[in-house]
């Protein structure tokens, strides 16, 4: 009895060993890329540091070696832009002829001298309790109201007083052309008001890294593979280690994206155009993905595979991953169907309470209607190294990373060929 079980175990073990090697994607290649991106030399890839610039140069070089082309009109793979970091030096307000507590005002502007009154013609919007289902959704709703092109005054219902200060987060960094916005903790628009603010600005230069494989027969239909290459930089030491290497978050996603680029470049049979993007500043507000999304026509994007934290085994073990926002488009079921018989399995996100769909770069394109989902294997409830200096390569399973990459490639086959098109995301 014992012997038989032992023998069965040996057979099973050898079977699973032979199944564990990815034939399509080399784990040695994955290790080479991951080792560089997560090395101490890059000092945690924080935006605005030399470390992230080295990472960008490396990713661009990998794209070139893989045979990707720069975007039309671009001279290279770096998609450069700036954000401004405002520092307020003055805020004054008069409402209906009397001084108004400036704690109840937030001014978002890229102008050094800003002034608004009742005659300025700003659009007026409101945030009422009915708009915000959970307290932590206030910021997201507010962000939506100020992400148009018009200057706006937002009246925030006074029941949000305890959370009002959190909206300051919206002015941590701004695009250079960000429209003016004023949040006023008030239930009514005052008949007369004057608000003055003065700011100084620090400019932060940022860059995404983007390459493409033009489609053979449907070049105007795009499929995006992406991850973010920024991380948290250097922080408070934990057990003597102060470098947040971000090996899993998200050097693993960038590694997977680059391996997919190599794979599809060799295949040379993509009907649709494939875009490969390494986003910057995900951890500090998603600026990379937002800038990227403004350079394309969302109607032409058929699907987005955003890859986040695929360096560890999922809760179901190897050969599996999950898709965030599974129910928001038909993309998940298309991927599952394409994986039938391959030995890989993609599941709906098992951590819906964590709102992962909204916490990564896919959300930016999803808000524009694109079937844009994040694929991950991270055990969000128990992942021990998440956002810690200990998120290092030695904690990752590189063979699994290669396998998950193969799974993503296979899952995308019918979308890349143009046979399947996921439904759009409706919010
Ligand atoms: Zn991440």
C-alpha cells in the first residue's frame, strides 16, 4: 500500500515536472530580465530618480532587440511627459461678503496666480451622499468629476466633512494642462464668492516605454499588453534593507510583457496591432497610463491585458491566474475558452472586496470603455512581501512566471487573430 502510493507519487511528480516547463517562454530569459529590473542598482525605480531612468533605457533596449517598432510619429520607445507638483503659498476666500474657512476649500490648478468668482463661468457639479456608495469611493468619484476638460466648481455635501481633507490627494501631482477645479464643502453655491490661491510648482519628468507590432490584416484594431515599471524607491529600512525592489510589483509584469513581445514578434502573425507598454507612476496616481490613454483612440483598442504581480503562485497553485473585473466585459470568458485543453486556468478575481479592478492601470482605459483587465497571481490576502523591501527576486517562482506568460499568450490568441472581440466595459 505504502509502496504503491509512493510509486504513484513519483509518477505524478515526474508528470507534473515535465508539465512545469514552459515550452514557449524561457524561464532563464525571464530570470535575466527580472534580475536586472529588481536589482538594488535601480534603487526601487521611483519616478524622478536615476534608477527608473536606467529601467526605462533597459526596457526600451529589450523592445528594440525584440523587433518592436516605436509608435507612429515617435522617434524612440520613450513616451515622455511631465507632471507638476504644486505647493500652495496662499489661499483666501470670501463668500457672500464674509471670510470663509479655507479648510473647506481645495483649489486644484496649474496657474501660479489663481482667482475664481461667481462670474468666472466654471461648470458647477455636486457630490451628494447618493453618489458615493462607500467612504473610500469619494476620491474616485471626485476624480471623475474633475477629469474633464472644463474648469469646474464641485460642491461637496457637508456630510462628507470628515473625509473632505482626503481630496487634497487629487492635487499631489497634476498634468501641465489639467483644468482648474475647486472643491467647496458646501451644500449650495454661494450667490457671490471670490477665491484666490497662489502656488509654486516643481516639474517632474516622466516616461512610459511603448513599442508595437503592426497588425497584418487589422492594423487599426489594437490589443495592449502592459505593466508598470515604477515602484516605491527607497524607504524606511526593514531589517536593514531600505530598497523596495518591487520584484513582484511589478517587475514581474514588465518581464512577462517583454517575454510576450519577444514571443509575438517571432510569431509574425498578429492580425491586430499589438501595443506593449511599460507604464510609469502607477504607484503615485496612474499618470503613465492616463497619459498613454490620451495618445490613442480608445475606440480602436479591442482589449487590454494589464499584468500585475505574476511572480508567485496563485491561491490555486501553478498554471493558474485571475482576471480582475471579470464580469465587466466578456474578455474573461473569451480567455477561458481559449485556454481550454491547455492545462492553464484563469479564474475571476477571488478578492473582489479589494477592488483590484480599480487599483491598477487597466482602470484608466476601462473608464474609457475598453475591455481592460488586470491579470495577476498575487495572493492579495496573504502575500508576505507586498509593498515591502523584501519583495525580491529570490521570493519569486520564475518557472511559474514563464508559464503564466505562456498562458496569457495562449489566452489572447483568438483576440489577436480578430476572431473574438470582447464587449466594452460600461460603468
Ligand atoms: Zn503594482
